C-alpha cells in the first residue's frame, strides 16, 4: 500500500461552530480533544473577523486575540493548530455573501490575500512548526490550475520570506478532491497538500441543503454501494464501495510516496441525517483506509451535526458526558486507528 511519510499522522477535528461572530474558541475543546487521544485542530477562519469597516485591507491586530488564544490553548494541551482561511480575500467556497473582488482574477484581490498571509506569517513566526501550520485557502474551485498555481506560489514565497519553517498546506482543487500536481515541486519548500473525505456525497451529505445548489440522492443512503450525485442535474458517477473509496486516496498516496509529498485529509465526516449505522460503516472504512496510507485526518466537526458531541442525530443512544451528548460509537471508531 502506498504511504505518505512527510507529515505526522495527525488526527483531530475542525473547530467549526466554536468561533462565531467575534466569539472565542473554547479551551475545554482543546482539553477534551487531547484527553480523548487526538492531537490536531483546524481553525476555519474568515478574514472579515479581523478587518475594520469592511475594508479588506484594514487588518486590525487587536481583533486577532481569539486566534492568539486558540494557539496558546493548542500549545498548553499538546494540540497542533492549523490556521485556515475558510474565507480569504476574494474567495469563499460557499458562494454566499460574495466578495468585493475575485481572488483568481483580480490583482487587487491577490495583493490583499498576500498581505493577510504576510501579516499572519509575521505575527506567528516565533511559534513552533510542530504546533502551528497554515492552510492557505479552503477548497478552491471555479479556477483553472494555472491561475490557482500562480496565486499559491506567490503566497508561499511571501510566507517563506518571513518564516522559512512554517508548515503550509494547500487544499486540492475541485473543492479539495483533485491534487494540484503542478504544485508538487513546492514540497521542497515544506508545502503539503490537503484532500477531502466527502465521497460519496449521497452518504456524507445526505439530506443536506446548503452549498452550490447540489441535489443529493433522495431515499435512504446505503454503504457499501452508496451513490454520489455530483451536480445540480440528475448525473451520478456510479456506485461507491470500500474498493472505490480506497482508490481515491491511493492516487494521492501514490504521488506522496513517489515524490516525498505530505498528504492530509483536512475535512471529512457524515451529516446527521444519514442513518447512524450507515454513517458508522462508511466512517470505519474511511478510518481504516487513511490509516493504511498513513494519512491523518480532521473530522468536520467536534461539536455539531458531523461531530461526536451534540450532533442531534435522532437514532443514537447518546452518553451524557461533561454536560454534552457524546456519540460513543463514533468516538470509538475514530480512536481505533
């Protein structure tokens, strides 16, 4: 089996929903994640949280206290923190609340994007590379590989001029699913790549209604032999089972082994409308496959509809845990590998 060897096999969670509208991340999340045997959190951030007066160039350092605090929590509890621009200047995968400019088309947007990452690089250049990484942009899409590569190369160069050691992760194209092979040479500059574990969508996002107007299969999902509707039309890409799922990640791991590139799965999980038994079977295969290739992963999310806490599934016998509802079966399969 192909294996990636350049990154640690981090395992953890996206802290989505913990920080919202200027709030703070919660230290108890870091404490509990560590106690449960995990070592990684990804912080999906919006640049709008640290600018003034909706001016994309008006970075306000005082508004970044909540990020500073989260990084301290990670250091205190032995958790690697990955800072991600979930919404960066000029781009957000959701398409909701459009940006004032377009990152992959407008030079002004590209300048702004570089300035924000240069600010982060300068602010956190004293942090240990073992405890802090940068994930430059969440799930780029609607962009040609050449235009994407141009922006990412410039951003990596700008960060490297300030902080030569900071681990950098680039999400794959097509919402994280396609390895940007024309950027593989950046591995020599400490750049790794992050994929996604949301296939088939008919299992991972059954009955979800947000994002890109995708229509997911109606009727109860199955695993194996789950279906994946991949556009707003009645177009399916066939049945999925463990072998096909393994093939998706094998393609990434093969390149990782051949070139010495780091690979990580920055988001994955199963929305709470998928029947619990189907979700657990699919997630068990996901965990086994990623472990066999030494690929780490971060579930979306820790608390919430994809998570192990307070997921609001209707078919789970929850365990009361620290005042929350814990999905013990899902936790156990995540702890397995």
